[in-house]
C-alpha cells in the first residue's frame, strides 16, 4: 500500500449515478465515526448518495454558540446552497459521544457533554427548519458500545 503522495491515479469501480436524492447530513469530521454514519444513512435511513457537510463538532455550530459564530455562518450558507441547488428536502444532524469540539473548543465539561449535545441538536434542528417550509430535519446521537456504534434518534 503506497502513501497518498505515491498514488498517481485511481479509477473507482463504483458507477456514477446522476440522480440526486434530496438529502444532506451534517456531522462531525471525526473520521472514526465516518463508516458508521454512512451505514446509518445508507442502510437504515435509505439515503444513498446524501450530500455531506462534515465539520468539527458537526451540528454544534448551528446551535448558536458565540465561539462558533463564524462556523455557523459558513455551514448555514453551505446548507442553504444545498437546499437551493441540490434540492435537499431532508437534513440529518448527527452528534457523537465524547466530541472533542465540545470539550476543547466550546470548553464543555465532560460531565455536561451529552446533555449539552442533545440540547444543541434541538437548537440546530430549529435553526435548520427555518431554512424551508417543506424541510424534514432529524437528529441522532452516536454512542460507542464496545467496538460498535449505536445511533439514537433525538426527538426535539
């Protein structure tokens, strides 16, 4: 296996599908959760080829934190673009257990972390719903259980 700088080209065996499905997901850039998020969206929610907005902390930046103001503006603008141009009508927001964005950037104490994340998911859902009348927004919390990740729907 070569390093990225050694690989000159690659052709994916996966065919390109021109059809859009009208869904986007906003989640944390922590790569340890990436495959599990895809599994949730592909298999459980039946959202193949969803548009991705992946940033540190995921939907945390849509919850009105002063220290995340710039991130909020950027992600909100990108999400509005996807709604308009890619005709997104379903947005999935995902937070995960032990998110470093909360502890390191927002300075949330570990004992308060999950409660804050769940509250923020509610705020982010309300924020995103203001972008469109016919928009469906759902939220999930990802939790490690041994070497697996489970997702719990967060009702707001």
